C-alpha cells in the first residue's frame, strides 16, 4: 500500500526515563525504579513482560533485558531488580556501580515473551533466585482479578531471599519458600500431582531448574502447552571471529566479549532484535556461506535448524571457523 | 475539518453514497496494474493529512449510519459479537485504546476524562455521555468490547497470543467479507484462514503470523485487503448469504456502475498492553465503480487488475460469474496509457481518459 | 475394519492419528461403534494401561462391548447415546487432575464433541489423542440457522432444522464440533444438484 512507508527501527519503541530510586535488597540484588522524563504515565504492561535497558557505559552501549517487576496497575513507575554478576559481561555491574538516582536512561516499551495464560483455572509459579522478578508482576496482576495462584520459591539463604519475606507476609497461604542452606527442596512431583485440569505452571530460574520442571511435568503426563518458562541467556564470551554481511556489504570483526548482534550494531548495521537473549526469534539471520562450526545457544531455532547450518541467532550464538557470510 | 455525517442505509434502498471528499481519500488497494497476495505490512503511524491512514481509528462521513447498521445486525443476531471468558481484559484494552486514540485524534468529537479508574466518555456524534469504572463490567451496559465497538467503525477480531500462535477468541463482526465469527471463534490463525486459496501454499500465512506475533506495543501495523460486493451491503455475512447471495445476479450493463462496489479492508494490528492480545480491526470502505472511474488512474488500473486476476482468486472473492460484465464496463475507462506507481489518485499529474 | 484415509484438505479440518499409550496415572477413553477396535489395539500395546483406565463407550448397534469389558478397565460405562453420556463425561473431567490422558476413537461427531468437553475442562486440543474408525458421516452446522444436523452422508443435504439445501464444507469448528454447511442455491434458487455420497 505504501501510504507512508517508514522502515521499522530495530528493537521496541523507546522511552526516556530518569532513575527515581536505587534500593539495595541484599548483597546481590538491587531494585531500580524509573519515572518517565516527560512526566507522563508509562504505558500499561502485561505481567511477565520485560524491558531492554540501554546503558551508556563510556562509549559503549549496553542493552540488557530485565523483567518488569513493578505492579502493572501502577503507571507512575517501572521497576526492575538486578542481580549483580561479577563474572558477567558487565551490564549488571554497571547497574550496581554506576547508576544513581537522577540518571537519565532509556528503556524500551514492554515486550512480553512470558505471559500468563488467562484461560488457566489455576497458576502455579516456580521461581529460583532472581527468577522471582516476573512473578512479582504476575502476582500483582492476578490479585487484582482475583486469580487463583500459588508460588514456590527456591532461594540460596534467607539473607539472599529477594522479596521472600515481603511476599510471605502479604500472602502467607499462597507463598512457599525453600532455602538451599536448610536443605529445603521444592516437592515438585507432589505439587504436579493433584492439580486440577486447566492448571498452568510457570518457571523462571536457572537452566537446570527450568529443565527439571519441564521434564518432570512431561513425565507426569502434563501437556507442554501448560508449562511455561522464560530464561534470558546472556551472550557468552568466545574467540573473536570475522563475519561478512552481504546485504550491508561489509566485513566485521566480533570481539571476544561482544555478541555478533552487538558487533553488527557497533558497525552501524540496523539488525532486528527484541529480547537479546535467544528467545524471541526477531534477530534470526540466514547463513549464506559457512566454513566452520556454529556455537548455537538460543532457545528459538529447533535442533534441525541448528544442524542445518542455514540459520543463526546473532544475539547469543557464535561461530568458530574460517568463513561466515550472513544475509544481513 | 468538520465531518458532515451522512444519513444513509446499507440495506433495502441502499442510499449509501460517497462524497467527493470520500472518493478522493478512498483507500485504493492496488499499487500497480496487477494483484497477487503478499504480506504487504507497513507501520501504522499516521499518513498524509486527510487520508484514511492519518488517524489510529479513522472516522468519516459514514460513521453514524454504519453504527446504525451495526445496531440493526446485532438486534437480529447477537452472536455477531462474542468474547470467550478469558478475553474480558483484552476487551478493556480495546476500549482503552480506542477511547484514548479517538479523544486525542478527534478532540472535537470525542472526550475522555480519567480520574483514576473513574472514566467519563463523551461521544458527541452519537450523543453519549457515560461515566463508568474502568475494569468493572457492572458499570457498562454490555461487555467492554461490545460497548466500544458499537461506537467504532469496522469489524474487530481480538486475538489471544499463546504457544507462538494467535487465536481468534473474541470479536465484533458485522461488516465482514463472508466469514462467520460465531463459527470461527476459538480457531487459530491457520484454521480461520483455511478457506483462503493459494495463500497457504505460497507461505503467506506463515510469514504473516511470524510478523504479527512480533507486533509490539507502541508499534502498530497495517495492510489492505479487498473484494467485490454488489450493492453497498456492509453485512455480507455467511449467516445471511441465502438472503443476499441473489443480489449478485442482478448486475446489468446499465446498473453496474452504480451497483458494483469495490470493497476494501484497512486492516490494522495493535498489541494490547494489559492482556498481551493482538487487536485486529478490519475497517471496510465501499466505493461504486462509477465513482472509482472518476479518478482516471484508478479506472485504468482496476480494469487491468480485474482482467488479469487468477481464476481461483476471482472465485474466492465471489465475482467469477460477474467478471465479464465488470470487464465490459471497466474497459471503457482503460485507454491503455501507463499508470503512475503507488495507490494515490494523482489527479493533477495523470492524464485524463483518452477515449 | 480398515481405517478410512481422508483426502488431504484445508487447515481447519481435523486430522486423526493412531492412539498410543502415554505416561500418566489416569486415562480416559471415549469411543463409539468401531472406535472400540482402536481401544482394543491400544490396550494390546501396554498391559498395565487398563488398570488405570476409565472407558466410556457408545456401541451404536455394534457388539464390541464384551471385548472392551474383557480388558478389565478400572471403570467401564456403556451409554445408549452420546447425549446420554455427556453429564458423566463432564463429571469425570471435572474431578480429574492434570496428567489425565484422553483418548478418543470412532466417528468424527463423537470425537469432536468429546474433545470439546475435554478442552473446556482445560486440556489443550493438541494433547488429546484421536483415531477415526467406522462411519465417515459428518456432524454439520447450518451457518444460517445454526442448527446441527447429525450423521450427514451426502453433499448437498437438507438442514434438519430450517430446510435449506446446504453444501458440505471442510471448514471445521472445534468449539461447535461441526463442519460448516452453506446454502447451495442462494444465487440460483431451486437449482440444487443431486446429492452425492461423501468421498465418492
């Protein structure tokens, strides 16, 4: 139709914000609250949504996704909780060490890859560690609509139990916390057994926990549609490699500590993305030519795609070898 | 500009007419002299001033009469508006999106005053001034989706998003191109498109689905679709096909210019923020052949498109039997001159008819 | 009886498979007529299955009941018609827990209606197994009057409610458990072709 052709920019729409509160919760986790710089209300969001936080770290732009954990009904703030990762790529350290109240930052509009199934007769949440954040928003949303939910939350120690006390106090009959240092384990098999038809379970936490919930549920005859999970992968460092981008007609170098997507962006290529964590599928890129091995780390492509050598998700996956040419 | 609302009918005596203003802003769907399916999506962020693309929800001279026609359809068949139980939140999302958009885009026609969840909605053309509590169904006369779409032109499908799929789980459908919400409700994207020929094999729906799953909040999209309708009948429903189907046989060389209408759907797509559902408004615009051919470029092009359309598509769009009489008429307005690219009328630059 | 191979069709038309045992501590099997054969074959694949199984069976004039009973399912119910069995099916689903495996076998009408109950109870359609056996008759909805005509075997057919002559489409609604019937002579009243047996 071309009524007014406008090329979509990569990523979701952006919102200029000011840091309104920095609240350390324990040794590892700090909450950051944001107000809109223009004073307006934030867009409403659905529980489970994330925002991509743009960090200006010197001349480097970092883009990290974090679950929105504030109450979706409160349009005056957006809040995220960030776990410090001393071995990570530096985004969480930047948030913890550099970000102060009053700083100007940029968030994207909410994107939801982990939404509630509103048909569910009951919602059962399994959280591990910082995986509690999306459930904070889900609980707030379900409380407003009288939803039927319960939370099972595994933490390392009471001192690191982010929001554990707050949630337990607010919903003593619905929140169950399990502490590793007291040898408490989520009784998953018992919990999966006996749930009414139409129950949906949601899991957010370490990879091992997500796999455990999926596998146990499948073994108990649960349909895969009733088991939801979200895991953002952080790109892992790896050997530098060279990539030819044939549409853009340039050859770029991917450094040890940057992702292929980040390298493309650094070189001015407007590559599509949403989650930057291997989950949403937006950055899927066709491989034109490859001589070497792919290091696929995404959750988007299936095994067949991975084996085909015809596609790559540049947000988390890498390449080791002689030649890589991409259709970008 | 102030819109002068027509008093007209889309049934019985068919007094529907397009003004010169409406003809010039008609969303002509063919950007070149031929047509084939494509995903043809673009961002829905305004368009040229006065065009149907300018506002998020276009309001035109047919507004009041279309709402009157919708009320008649719903009185006869309440199943045209349905919402599965889990879609109520998406209904509120829809109400919020439309009320906010219309009050911002047409402040002289619509007002929204919000004090927390206490909302006052003023629809001046329809003489509605209603105060209600947002997210409380008991404060509206009907469900939120039905309430707001009784006041908004176009059909509405509300699509739930689950398991990397879209599900038609709610809608208001009274101006449809021959599909039934009552039959299709609950279907997934591929199922409700199942009767469409060729496009599945072409991979159109796979690509369209991938695009739509990724339509994000704050970044709506749009595309056009089209078909043909004899008489300006908005409610070409399967439910009533046994009543209106016969009208397709009434075309003659004498009446075709007035009776045969090109029917264009402006389809838009909005991510709904609270429910994460996708709102799919399908706005129907009708134009008589005799009005299209007043734009020389459109007359030339429509003839070529109708002439060269594959048989399966002409059958699916329901005009295979009428194609010969349509071509006899349209060929009078095709002098063989080239046409300028794009959909716009280009009245100043395109030559007048040379025959 | 050999299984009927439905011709390839549009995306909304259900595709049936072959029942296979799945993990789970409770199993619900609903079948009519020759659907019993699919259950007999299923039972032969897993000796432990029947002790965890509730069978709801509508014979429709066939004589498979004794063979099914001989499988010694945990519960067995023989119903005179689907309609007579619906309340029982709803009660069983209402009491069931996640992990219940549902197996449907027999005619399209039976499978479609029972699937609708299971989906309403909270089991996704894709997790419900189906196997077609027996009659290829269709359950049709008249798109005009909304009435359902059961066991349609010809195209076109006459709507048992409003009397319109309808042609048989492959467009299928899971929610209605019915195919769509549309007036065949709307554009040429009275011109109704001779009915032809389906799939002939």
